[in-house]
């Protein structure tokens, strides 16, 4: 078959890239080889536009066991316990087929975690939809939520935290990011690096079908009017098989039969075999007629490019084949030796003893294109926002407007569809600043949270990048956890557009600065470019997933007020920054302006002092102040409890709206017992931390003195209406 | 007391229930579905999860598995059998309990803490509870909407075979306090001999104050006596 221009284009390869392939092979590729190059060189697998920027991120600390480059990141939490985690996007498939797209997103990220020898203990997600008024939003929301739940519930791993946001920028390109967190023994972590010659390469799991062929290439292009035609490239998930695969893999991992293991995710058999061989500087030879197939007459091309789910590739120690086979047989899973490692440093693909393709491994991996794409700095020439002459709105009306908006409404309509309790270690379920998961049979726990702020990132990418890291850090601190490391999912538009590339570069700059300052390294992640439709790019939406450690569990801390007659202290300084706030967006539809500034020094100092107070058992509840500002955060502490707060107005701040709705950073609210007030105030003063004693908890009513007084039940109702009516 | 937890492919609350049983001083064994021998047990538990991926119909394939013949034999000879969630669905599939579990009325998976009321405390499963006691227990299911024919329903009521009903925090049994559409708010039932209990709520999730409450403890302490 002749490789025509049209075929090259269909494989998403540029002409220059095709030339490079010919040069590397010293001949023309055949169709199978072209397909393999396109699978390995697309943006999704090769990180060709992002690689040079990602290198700048801090990836090390004394807790980091494995940084980016493996299936997932690994951190040390002491006592031979390690936490393995990663976040990944499944945006494009989820827009085309929301249930399966979201479900397989969860399945894929779980495999990344248990491939490394970890039992998954928590799932999180960050999902972004278009405007609620857009004709597709409702069905996408329904499909994605039931897809996430369908997979996690069935496999029996609790879905414990997440965020759901609506913005018209995602009207035709939703975001579905799934994060998985697992627990492993530090001395029992499995990697993907192949070692040794003539070792068996084993295929385990589901059979290979024709689903998802070129899925990764699809995820590396913008959508257009023919998007719907891409349905066949979406994979179909089977959480039941994944549960079997999980148990079988963990059973096999108990001894040392496995040399290397890699899940077949994006670009399936191709990327898994190439990655293992490349890391071990070896070759790999596969006999494709042995690949278990679901359908008849599958060609080597289809086998190599299928993205059928729930499959793994394992390189076994000599003589372990039968032992391993018995385990997979017990779980009714396929187990076939399909090849071996070689010293040729080539990927050799045979079908019935005939060589169908032969490519140097280096050409696919190390020699993949890397682009230093053109980028432009964000134009932040001041838009003159005149906030002086806005129509006056009273505090309560503004609060109600925000609490009843889609982005701030209570999300139990979503979270009630996820099993949050299975495995019986969920100390704090979703709805708080971060979820808390106990390490099984131990008295320590981890806290997890995912966060994003696309509006901030759009208006000022560097500040936005910093802010999301800080918000994530605050969320973990608010539940009493010491933040250890993050994973990031970088959702952006078309990298060939220099403004988009600029947003990417600058957001990353912000993330890097914050991570470095807070000693909060990045250990894994994923880049999703080409989010957009018909040349319209989404807002830059990096998502941060953080893991923190609670080394000794006492009582899990959340943001719910515990009793009446306690003091509420606002830690951190309020400047009243309203630009980019929910207040302006929900009340005046103003979306211009700069995001709040991030002062990393304050962030760190305030965070560390809160942790200290929690450590000394001086805090009854804590809450990070973020989107919506002070009054929204105060109301969140009350809603869902029987207790409200009597809040004093500030003595010397110009505008009430600025004080109560400004989104200044580095701030926390803490509830403290009267008897501890003096010692807390002393600690804060001694450490030069700015704070205000702003109110007292009380029964039943939420009020700002001289402004309004409302029943908590009423606020609860307002906050719970939107989803149930949508 | 000796207990056996039956493990099907796709069971996912097996570890949770085993932990609860051990914590409550049961000597527990895990029994794989392909076994044809059941260790001598005072209590058999069929745990929650998605046995066989819920394919065909939840509980349907598990209801025909190798070990299930042994479970049926033991149950018929009086051994105590507890089916939780998917376990309840499996028990109805085997015919050990009558009725069936339909899709939740709202057609969605539901996970939250609900209130249930104890209707009968004169059984091996519930003796440590008070009649009318309200428990807050977690539910997590797609198909928990219990349904049965009118003749059986009459029998359930007449012979006091309803173990738990969904209610509100004040004990009111009504539509608002019914999470899934179950007939007469039924959350759990006994067989006629009261040696088999099937229930949708998860008592094994409610034995640890740190993660929830301890409303499930008395179910296990009733059994151990």
C-alpha cells in the first residue's frame, strides 16, 4: 500500500514529521509502521509541545520516591508506606460519548496506579462543563457523572472529592480529569523499565478489539463539525474486568515474578511495549498472531493501535510463566506470552513468522519530535474597570445570588451518585476542603484535593498558576494535613496558537514558582492540548491534585461549625480585591480584570501557623477562603450544621462588598473555643500573622450585625436548589 | 463463632465485612466462589459489590455459581445467612429470600447515610437493638428498590419478617424518607425461619466512630451471642 499525502494527514502527522520518519528508518514506512509512529508521536503520547516547559517544574523533595516519567508519581509517607498518584484527562472522548469517556478516564488512571503495585484507595475528579443553558450541557453532566460513578462504584474504590464547574468556554469541549491515589509498600513498587534478554513479554487482561483505534491521535486534534463521527475512537470500559485485573496484578505482585509492568493506555500495545523497551535500552519482539482478539480477522495495524481497555503488558522473570498464568486463570483473565525482550533495540512485529514491521525503539521514543513553539506573553494592559458606580446590592442578596449559582450550589446531587464509603477508610467525605483517607489498619491518613481557577488563569496566567497551587495547599492544610506533593493536569487550547502557548508557558511559570516556594513538588501529570472547537480555544485550565499527610489521626477536621458561642477568627489580610470575583460575575456579569495577587511568603506563613494550631488541637473547624470570598466561606461553615455565625462588620474598610466578597488569597477561617482564644491570639501575634476576630457562632441564625439575619435552614435550601431543579 | 464470607469476582465489600467480623471477634474465613466446600460456619455472609459485574441482572450469575449450592444447603439446615446490598440481591436470585430488587426509583446510584427503623428485635440478627430504634446507616446501590407480590408482602407483615424500614430522623416512614422507592419502605427482610437476613444498607460501614457512627455494631454483637 502506497503511503499517500492523504494517509499521512489522516494519521495527524505533519509533512516535516513524515520526512523525519523516513530519515530515521532510512526508507519509507509501511502502513503499520506509519500508524505506530503516529501513535507515539502525537501530542498526547510524546508531549512534543510541552516537554521543554515541563522540565522546569520542581520534581524532587525528600518525600519523592518517583517523579514524572513513570505510570504515576510516588511519595514516601513513612513506615515503609508510599502513596502513588496521578491525574489524567479524558476530555475529548467524554465530549463525544460522556458515559464511556468518563468511565474509561477513571479506568485508565486506576491502571496507572495499580501498575506500580499500589492498591487504589481514592478517586477524585475535576469536571468542567459549558454554560448550563447550552443544549448539550445537561446530557453531558448526566453522562459524565454516571460514567465516573459507574466505574468507581463497580470496582469498589471510593470517589471522595472533586470539583464541578460551568463556564461557556467549555460549551463544545468539556473537561473530564480523573485522579487516582493508591497505597503501596515502599519496598514493593513496580516500574516499567525492561531488564534482561529473552524475557517473556506477557499480555494480560481483556481481549483486544477494534475500539479506540487512534484514540490518542483524536485527543491530539481540535474538534470540528465532524466530531460526532469520531465516536468509534472512544473506548468502552468494563470496570468488572478491571476489578479482576487489579486483584490478579496485586496477587502476582506479592512475590518478585515481575521485572516490569506497564498498562496499555493511550496507544495501547504500541506505547506500552515501546516504553518498556526504551526505558531498558532493549528491543522487543512480538508475535501478533498470539494477541487475544475479541473480533475476527484483526490486522497487526488494528492490534497495535487498539485502545481496548483493561489490558497490561508484563515482563516476567524466567520460569515464572506457569505460576503467573495460574493467578490470571483464577481471575478468568487472558494470559498469553506474546513476545520477548531482545538486544536489537528494535520493535519487531511478526505475524505468523513474517516480519510486518521493524522500527528502532529510539526513533519512536527518544527521537520523537520536540517543539519549542512560539509563544506570546499575555497582554495585561489594564482594562479600566470602574467599580465605583455599580448599582448597590445588599449583602444578603449578593450572598444568595452566589450560593444559588451553578458554580457554588451544593453538589450532593453529584456526590451522592458516587460510593464514597467503600473500603471503610474515608474519614472525611466530599463537601469539605479536602477528603481524608485513612491508611488501612494504621493511625495515619492522607488528605486529597483537586483545584482549578480557569478565570484567574485566563486573566493573568502567572498569578493564576500560582493561585491554584496555593489554593490546593490551603485546602489540605484546612483539614490538618501537611501538603507533600502534587500531580497536575494541564488543559489548554491549540499549542500551535502562540497565545495559547503563552498561556501554557506562563501558567507553568506560576505553578513552578509556587511549588518551589512551598516545597510542593510535581510528581506526575498529564498535558491535554487542542481543547477547543473550530479555532476557539478553552480558557487555560490547569488542574492541581494535591496529597497531604496527617501523620497521626485524632479527630478528622472539617469546616463545619461544631457548637455555639465559639469565636471565628479570620487569619490573613483582607484587601478587598473584587476583580475576577464571583461577586462581580454573578451580580454584574463582569468578567474582566486582574485576579488577586498571590504573596507566597504570606501563603506559607499563614499555612504553617494554621497547621501548628491544628497540631496543638486548638482549632474546632477550619476553612480556606477562596472563590466567593469571606461571606461565602462563612456561610459554607454554617450550611449543613445547626449553627450560624454572628458577624461583626469591619471597622475600617471602605466598602462592605469588598470586605465580604473580595477574593484575597492566603486566608483561612478558624472556629476556636473561647478558652483557647488567648493562647491562639498570642501564637498568631508572636508569629506576626495578621488576624481578625470577626464573629461568634450561635444557634440557628447566620447574620451580619446591622445588615441581615437569616436562618441557616433557609441558606441550606437556597444552596441546595439548583442541581435538583436543573 | 465462625463466619464465612463468600467472595465472587466483583465483590468489593468483602474486605470491609471481614474486617467488621474480625473486629467483633468472629473467626472468619474467605470462601472463593469456585469452591465447592464450605467450611463449617455459624454465619455465612454474602457481601456487597458488583458480583460478575452485575451482568445480566445484579446477583443473577452469582445466584448460579458453584459455591451457592453449598450456601443454599447450609441455609436450609438453619445456618445464619446475611446478605448485604449485592448479597441481598443474590439471596433473592437464589430464592432463599422472596421478592426482587428493582432499579432505584430515581434511576441513579445512591450513596448516602439514611435512617432505618428496627421492626423486629426477636431475631439472631437484631436482638441487641430496641424495637423502633432508629439507625443511621450508609446505602450504596443502583438496585435497592425492593418489590414483592401482595401475598408475600402480607406474609412479611403478618409474620413480622420485615427487619428494617427506611424512615426519617424522627422515625416517620413515608415517601420522603424512602430513598429508592422500595415497597413499604422496606430496607431489609427475613425469611420465614428468620435465619436469613437480606438488607440493602451497609452495617459494616457503621462500626467505627472515626469514619461514621457505630449504629451497625449491634447487628454483629447480636449475632455473636
